[in-house]
C-alpha cells in the first residue's frame, strides 16, 4: 500500500513470522502487536497501540513500543 490508512492486529498464536510493507517501510511485530499506519502526500505515520514493532525505512531501523508514534516524509 502506498497511500491510505490501515490498522493491524498481530497475534503470536500461530507463531508465523509476519511483516507489513506499507509506503516505503517494513513493519515487523515483536510478538503480539497492534498498530496503525497512515500515508498521504508522501508523509507516513505509524502509531503503536499495543506491544512493539520494528520499523525499517530509509536504511534505518527503529523499535517502537506501546504509545509511541513515528512520522516521516
């Protein structure tokens, strides 16, 4: 997805390795995680609602945890 809004809920119940490609970033949950992503006009925002995720974007990697938000363009 290159533009729009999405909410993701991941559960480790099935023990599958999961990741989401959104805009120019890859989001990988660490265990159970809930997060929302939004991309409009080249600006990307991710907000972690629960758990933690690893964000890989623009040759950098970040870990975001519950309540943290990251924005970039």
